């Protein structure tokens, strides 16, 4: 399974080299990455939604981040089964994070742009909405 964890985000360059050496590479015409980072603007303000976190107009100093590994693995499997997708890899941080720290890295490879864009959107959305816990800390 292509789920990794740690304090330091892996190298995107190394991940791309490994993806291009994978058995799926001949069918992949595109790779997309997503690098989620802790921001100072609270989710409630950035997204315009009510949250239990820091109120709009206030600043975030960091967050406590966690995830359900089984749910993430299921999301990766579902993404891998999407049309044209040949490669999926995810790294997630955990614990106390500060503004500017990396939260996640996602790499998806597939045949054509619409398939890869759709897969990235779907996987990151599923991870953010169904698999993780983000508790914002007020500055």
C-alpha cells in the first residue's frame, strides 16, 4: 500500500523518479501532486464554513493532525480503481504542526489529464472530509 507517515515530508523528486520506474509508468502520461500545508487563516474563514476551530478574523498558530489509516488505505484503493489511474501514493504527517508545516503529500499518475485531475480532487477531498482530524490552535 502506498501510505506513508512521518515528521518530514518525502522528496517530490524522489517520488516522481520512483513512480516513473514503477510498472505502471508506461501507461501514465501525467503525474499530479498535492502538498497540503498548515496556514494561518482558519478553515472557517478560508472556506466560509462553520467549524469547531479558530473563528474567522483570528489567526491559527498550528494544529493537531491525525488520521484513520484504514480509511486512508480504502480511499487510496478506490482512487487506484478509477479510470486511467495507474499510480497513487500518499504521505501524511501527524501530531502537533505549526503554520508552514507540511500536512500531506499526494502523488497520482494516470493516462490523461481529466482522469488524473478527477482522481486527485476525489482523493484529497476524501482524505480531508472523511479520514483526518484537524484541531486548529489559535495564535
